[in-house]
C-alpha cells in the first residue's frame, strides 16, 4: 500500500533542482494520504486513460501533465465546465487520486524525460548539455541528409502512435549535430550557438511564427513532433523506476490519450 504523499516526498527530495514551495508536483485531485494497492502512470491524465487505469484496479494515477488543462494546480477554469465536469465527476465517483510528477521527472538523469527521449531516438553520443540542468542536449551522429535523419526519427516514433514528423529545411542538407529538449522546453538559440544543425522540437512548445520559422532563418533544420511523443518514453521509465523504489506496490503504465494522424494531399 502507498499514498501520494510518499511518492511525492521521494520524487521531490530526490530532485535538488525542484523548489518544494513552488513546484507543480503535487496532488491534483483526491486525498493525499489515501493508500492504494496499485498505481497507474501516464503522460497526460486524459479521461480515456483514467478510465483504463480504474478498470485495471488503480486507485491512483501519477501523470506528467495537468489534469484540467492548466499548468498550475490552482488554475481551474475547466473544473466546472465540460469536459472538466465529466472528468471531475468520474474521479469523485471512483475516489481516484491524481498526482503530478513534472518538475522532478523532466530533469531526472538517465531515465527522465530528456535522456529517455534521446535513448528512444538512438542518440547515444551526447557532446554537450544546455546551460540549465539537463533541459537541452547536443548529440553527434554520422553525417547524413536531413531526409535520412527525419526518416530515422519517424521510424523510431511510429510505435508511440505518431505516424510522421514535420520537417523544415533542405531535404539534402547534411546534418550531424541534432539537439533535443524537454517537452515544451525544446532546443533553441543556445543549441544553435553550440553547433546544432537540426533541432527536434514539439508543436506545443515551438509555434511556427515565433520559433520554427525564426530557427529556419538562422540556417538550421527543424523537426517537429507532438509533445507527448517526446515524453512518453520518459513516463514508461518513471513507471519502471517507481516499481523498483516501491516494490510492495504494483505500477502500470497507460497511454490511452488521443493521438494525431495525418493525411497527405494527393
């Protein structure tokens, strides 16, 4: 048996980069000290995921992203509006507890968000970190065309449920220094200054008009994926890690949130 308080205490106390008084890693719904036998872990607590976790016997869900589509736990615009009402009533009826593990897991070394993303993409030779805790990383790969590297990334992420990557840049441009980041905190000008020639970002954190087009004018290539795609491997690792730290409790990973799919013009 375990409660949310114990999980949060472990994660926050193991994360010196987190300010315990300012973190969003907290209980978003339910009783902090309610003990449960099984815990679900997911990227975003979509209603489909919450229902699947409840059906599997989970009394708690540890999620990376917020419950009611607002970053801060005090922001509850959707709490009394649909689809928030449906989600809230489901949680009230089931008694499920929802915990957020965001600030701690973003920067966790080796198995956190960034490093799990790199491992999943097959980026094994990191040559430089960003200046802010493990937010960004620059990697070395054998020189290849942008088209070839984009195909490599697309092949890697396909099992996660994303069927393509969007690319900006000359398909025949030679690249050898990709950089990645943590979700919306993707690589930007700092990585370009370090020599990155292709940046992998997510739609949520890198809008076209303010970020991607600007990077293109700097002469670098840009690959864009969905936010969840860049973080799901990290949440799988969180599930495995919590199971190792708390062996008396059962943990199960869920990923039932809606995926995007693309249609190409004929």
